[in-house]
């Protein structure tokens, strides 16, 4: 089990962005801008969140765990499974895990939280 030393939630920013989109202050192209790597990661590494996409209503909304950290070397800035994250943590590596919500259908994506892992 991974022990996190802190978490920064981006839920407020998500709610604000969605409110702006619904009010027409932000275009769909702006909120549905997921790049190729993120979309591919959502299909192969993402876990279903069990609720529809807030933009298109699609049922395949997913969460991807994306890791960053100097101690990870070439593995930094990549999607990883919970098991891989646990192995890195058990090895004493310091890194950040980003939980990213992604819709592979319309390309909606938003950072939900960032959590620190380390000794």
C-alpha cells in the first residue's frame, strides 16, 4: 500500500471550468483537448469511474494515474498502474502521482488531484 504525504485537490477548478463551459464562456474545444498520449493511456491504463463524462455524457469516463519525479528517470511523465506505483514506493522513490480524469470519446480531461509519495 502506498503512503501519500500530501494531496492537492483540483476539484474546485474542475467545477469552475465545467460551470464556465455550461454557461458558454469556454468552448468545447478548450475543455476537450486531451493529447494522444493521455487518450491512449486512458484506454490502456485508465480505470472506469462509473459515471458519465460531464461534457459528452459518454459512459467511458476514466481516471489515469500519471507519475512524475526525478527518481523515476525515463519512467517519469508516464501512466502507471497501482501495482507499479506501489513497487516504486516500496523501492523508496520520491514522486508525484497525478489523478487525471479522461474521456476517450470527446477528449475531456482534467487533473483531479496530485499526491506526493516518498520517504
